[in-house]
C-alpha cells in the first residue's frame, strides 16, 4: 500500500557548480527523475526544497540595483520570489519526468507562507547570515541605513544577520492536503516558507529565515505524512563521524537519537538541524517514520526503508 511521503530536498538537489537558471534546471531534471520513482511505487508525494544559495544571490542582485527609483525588495519577498522560480523549475522537471514514464499525474507548486511567533526568542538574537559579505565600514553604514544587525562571519567579512524562528503553522496546508487527495504532486514550503507573523492587521511578512527542514517537518506533521524523508549529501547519519570508530546509524529510536544529541554527536551547522527536525516530526506524529539519506539512495525505497530510519521504537 502506498504511503504519504514528504521529501525535503537538500541544496545539492538544486544547485551544484553552475548557478545559472540553465544549470539549476539541469540538476533538477536529474532530481525529478529520481523522485518520480516514488510515484511509480504508488506513493503520494509532497516535495519541499531549500533556497539558501538562490535567495542569497537574489539579495545581492537587489542590493546592487538598489536606488530611489528601484528600491531593493525585503527578505520575505525575496523568499517568495525564489520559491516561485525553484517551484517553476521543479514543477516543469517533475511533469516532464512523469510524462516520460507515462504516469497520468501532474505536479503543482504552491507559494507557501509559514507562520512564526512574533515573540519567538530568535527575534531578540538574530543569527542567520544572509546577503553579501561587506567590510566593517560598509556594514556599519548599512546598519545605520536599515537598522539591521550585522556580524563578522568566520573572518570572511561582515554580513547581515536575521532571526531564524521556529515554524508554528504552514498556512496553506489545507490546500496541500486538497491537492494530495486529488492526486497532485505538490511542491510547497520552499526555503522554509515565507516567514509571516499574525498582527492586529492580519498576516504580515517579516525579515527572517526559517530552517527548511523544520518547516518541512511541520508540513509533514500537518498533512499527516506516513514518512518524512530528509535528503542530504550522505546515505546515512553517523556517530563519531570522521573518526576510526565512526558508526553508521540504520535503525534508531527517538530516545537513542536524543542521547546522541546530548553526546554532541551532530554538528550544529550540518546534521544537527536535520536530526532535530526529525525529532519534532516524530514527537507530533508518533505512528510515522522519518529517514535521512541521499537523493541517490532514494530509488532503494522500493526495497523498504532507506538510509537512517528513525521512529518512536525500533522499526526493523
């Protein structure tokens, strides 16, 4: 019996060495061909994706052209723009892959808002770097102009930093559910979703970046996914990574995963957010399973589960 699966694509599924539109579309063509294998197996598929490099490039373009007559657009709008462009590329690639397999289904991309709490502590301590590298003098001048925070980034220069609040709700999730029920493959919550808060005047965009894996986990929870799969650059999660005693994780309970976090097994800039997103999903979806693996390993799902499988209990 087919499963309802939410797949979170990593950056390598969209952008490699060629940042042009043509280069990214070429990568997505290969990505779509691998994703279609899930549809062939009878699963309901929901796709989410990152947008870090793309929104960074767009912010650079906005600032380079910034003028009184052509002012730079805010970050929430740039997230929406990259959601639209990547969604368009991926939708086209998926529909072509479906057609080539003679599968009578279509994919559709949805510009998606993600509600965050306006009182989230992340707004008091912005940490997520966005946009171009600046000199200290340029950063101070920019801060005077826009009131934003700028910090030195690993000795490479100064960058604007924004909040990275936790997702509370995917606002368009009922539409995603409707599309799933009507046999569409949906592409949504791209780049973590457009960050919005609830105000007296309604929903308003904010200068923030939502972690794409946490947003994908929230979407998976809200559409009642059976499987939540995070695709990254490795086939499995490891403990003692890079050491002589490194160990590949295959079947892990949620309790064991929490213990590994307490041991400091996962790097904060790479695997830790993915592991934490999986925990968030499974805490709210106790009967479901989560997996962390690579895009290349995805076709092996036909043999059962793939990569590192996490559940509330041992699953194998």
